[in-house]
């Protein structure tokens, strides 16, 4: 039988233990879901803004969300069209996508990876991205490290978390990614997929 228990993550996150092996980040029915195998976090959200970016070979669905305690986060789902995929590592890709000075990997829970990015203005953002594929990926980011650290602890089956203080940000400053044609044309974000079965 499936057993379910609830743990506080700054009084807004819960973990449900289910019987499947899977990692994911998505938003459905005004709820942000993060899953690592049997650990699943559900965070209730309010949608502030939703938009779509089309770079011909890359499609980005973006949602700016408010968590129940008031923190603003941004969710992005990225689809890369064949015959292309991300070139090289996620560290490199995130540095280009966010025009970041530095990308530091903090913690992993299978294919969910927590990074801290330092931007050109020396501000920092916290980001969790699913890194299992170079074709389609989802990420969520914001400016409250407490929330992201707690989430990764709980996704790694560490029960300890601590109460977070709200970090005030505006909807206007919530989007930090810089999706533009330059990423493809000049920066080399993508590469051709290898041809399967070619001789």
C-alpha cells in the first residue's frame, strides 16, 4: 500500500511517499510539484503571469508564481526541437541562459540538481533543474535559498528543514533567464544530435 506523510517546508510544502521511481519538476492545478523517486513535494501557488518564448528550435513555457507565504518563483519548461540538443554541460548552459558570472552546483537528488547562480550585477538566484536529458528540461528558480535548500533536503529524504523568512521580490524582476537568438547563433548553446544507426 502507498503510505503518505506530511512534513513542513516553511509551512507550505508536503512530501507524499508513493511507489514509483521518477524525477520531475512541473506545475499543475496551481501546484508546483518536485519529485525524486519516492519523495514528492507539493507547493500551492498563485499564478501571476504566464508566457511563451519561441526561438524557432527552442520553446519555453514560463510561469511566474507566488507561494503561499509570499515568495515569488519562476518556473520554466524548455523543449528543444530535433535535431538539436544542449551542448556540453548544464553548468555551461545555465551560465549562457542566465548570462551568469558563476554557476555553483550545491546538491543533487538523482537528476534534480540545485545550483546557485551569480549574475552580472552580483545578485544571486537559487535554481533547481532536472538534468536527466539534454532535450527537454524544467527548472524553477527564485531568491530565497532557504526554500531551495529545504526542498533538496526533503527530496533527498532528509527530514530536517527550518522555517524560512520571506524574501521580497517583484513580479517585474522575477524573470532572470535571457532567452534570445544570440544563444543559438553566437553562443553555441545547442549541438546536433548524433545520428542513430549511422554507418
